[in-house]
């Protein structure tokens, strides 16, 4: 029976006729098997999508979710299986075939040309033209109309290489909307969005379904799935665990289906006992990349002590990215100073900062976190390969690197088809993230700068990483956390600094505030003029 094979938990409280639903299935993926070297990513999976429904796809990192959707979008060709659309078998051998059938996809790892503008990326491949001339203003009008209609604010003339990850995500969504597709695949679309933006996107997705479009929604965030999805299919280790009616299950049941055990969804931590100052930021300013003569960060001052987690909260685009780039050496500050363990690192190199005790989990794992065409083992020692443990007499000690990498893979449950020999580009986004977290947390450091550390991770991995961050704090490290997830902020932070318009506008105690108040500061509706003085204490 299509839609139920290999899925023992099937659509609770839904009648058999509706469950089979052959008369209104727009997509049927039957017995799909996709293999890569050393791993079966999709193992005989059957999935059906109804017209006008929001169907969530849930699973651990590396469970095969993105691979299955890449098969539907034509990025991969399966070894076995068949795809039907409106009851008819179709051949989707590449994304052009998928687009011709009305299937669009917002990718977890953006498919954008960095030297092109936002507008150029959105219309790439479907540019409006007349008599051989590009009608760019016509395209701009349509893009801006979609941007305004769905609340996806962009700068159409900004280059991709100069904009934040959040704006890149909006560009991907608009790229799909521009093509007027009927089947919409969202692969982790909210991973880099703020709570307000997520709420807006959920409304957009609901409106798509109300218009008769079918939505495939990949997410690790159980609250999003519970809020927006009609049905949810759970994958584990490449197999289908079950398809359930979302209204008939609890988040705890879904997490148990996903990881095979009970998961603690709330962080358990004791009260912080801050020690000496580790990071000392004084009157720091950072120039804007996109607006010449303006500053993205304006005279920001704060301190982070050993044994505490300080979280910087804010809506994307308010200076957080530029602040972290200056702190970690990716950009130069135009004014102010940065101190690390008593050393002035304002103009220090990235390696110097690393040697002085700074670890950094970056916002963009592809651009700043990994060398995608290197092996997993080589990526694990990117900031340590010159140390005596891994180098002798100018020669790399490959056996030692392999031994160390294997240890981290086991400790942090980094899954890949060929272990330490895996090329990082071939790994799932969540496992790429776990590799970075493993590398940065394992090496000796006094300051951990973590930007969206749980981006793209499943609930089991999030639970583990949150516990690791708390252990970092309890072990005496200073932790500077930047997160757009308010639940994560409220769960982990000992102090919350809110940024708006490139400035710190509030310092809040998570035990004495709530999500609503933090949101008001993030939106610029509230301001505490004493916040920066308090942050410097």
C-alpha cells in the first residue's frame, strides 16, 4: 500500500481510505533506495504527499532526509524506486526536470553565486527577456513584490558574499517563490532565522497550503513541526520509522521516534559562579561592508568572565555577524580594543587568537568552518596540525591525525560513510556542524565563541551540545554564545546582551525576564541605556 510500506507507525486516527489517499496524492516516492560509498542513505523508503498538505520530514543528522528530497528534486538519481506525480510515473534526472514539473526546493546549503547580487541569483536561469535584452526592471518589480507580500526583506543589489546568512536564506526562499512552483521543499528553512522571522515564515507556509500548494518541510525543531505540519514522516538511519498525524502525537513521542530514546528537551544547569575577565571588549566599532562610511557595530563594550555563558541576542542584521568577525579576526575593527586573557588581540592574526585560547564555532560552516574538499580527519586538525602531536620534522604524522579524528568521531557521534576518510562535502549538514563543534570544544581554550552552535542539529545532538556548553562553563571557560533561537538563549545564558542597530540596548537576567521582553529589546521597542555600563562590569 503506497505511503505505508516500511512504516509501522501509520497515521494515527486517520481512516484507511484517507490514509491511502491515492485520489489526492500529488507525489508518491515508492521504494526509494539511494547509496553512497560506505552507506545506504535511503533504504527502501516509501513516502506520499497529498495536495495542499504540509508534510514534515523528521530525523537525526544523517538519517537521509536531505538525500530523499534531493532525489525528488533531481540532484541525485536513486539506485531503486519510482516517483509518481498525480498518479503518473515521472523521470526526474536533474533539477531542470523538477522545475518543469513544478517542484521547487530551498536548500539547507545555499545554492547561490557569491559574486552575483541577490536579484541576479533569484532570477538566474529564468531571466525575463525581450528581443535578446534582459528586462531587469520587470524582474526587480516581481521580486520586490514577493519580498513585500511575504515579509522577506532583502537588498536586491547587495552581493551574496557581503550579506548575512539570514539574508542568504531569504534569497533562497524568494528564488523558489519567483518560479511559481506547486510542490515546495523546505530543507531546514528556519535554521538561521529569528523567532519573529520564523513566525512569519510559518504563516507563509500555511498560506501556501491554503492556496493548494504541497509543502515538504524538513526540520529538527519539534515545536515548528507541531505548529505547522499536518503529517510527519520520521526517518532513522536511512529507514522509515513511521508516518503520524501530528495532532495525535506529542513532541516527546516524536523525539523518541527520531533518536530511539527519551530526550531531555530542557537544559539542566546549576547557578553560574563567574571568575576573572577572559574577554574584554572596549568601545569597539566595525565598518559596514554594504554601506560605505557607516558602522555595523557602534562603540560596543562588554566583558565575559570565566565560568559564565553570555549570550548576544538580536534580530539578524543588527551587527552580531560583524561583531563576531572582529572578535575572531575575520574582519578588522575601525576603533576600540579587544582583550583576551589580558592580551591585546585587536589586530592579532586568527592563529594568534587561537594560540591565546580562543575557539570559534562560526556562523557559516562552509565559508569559515571547513575545507569542504579535505577529509574529515584533516578538518579535525585545521588549527592544530603544526603542533608536535601531529607534526615532526616538517612532516605530518598521518597516523596520529587519524587516531585523533577517530576519537572525536566516536566521542561526538559524527556520522559519515567512510569515517575519517570521508570528504566533508559529502556529509550531511548536521554532521558537518558536529565535526566543527568537536574540533573547537576538544582543543585547549579559555574562550569559546559559539555562533548558532546547534544550527541544523537534531534534538539528540542539541541535547548533547547544550550539555557540552554547560560543562565548558563549569570547567572554567568563558562562553560567548550568539543564537537566534530564543529558547536556546533562555535555556543556556547566564547573562543576555541584546543588540539592535549595532549597539547593546539591553542586559537581561534570564531568570528575571521572559521571551516577550527579550523580543521587545530585539525589535528596538525597549532600550536600557545603562546596559553597556553593566555589560562592562
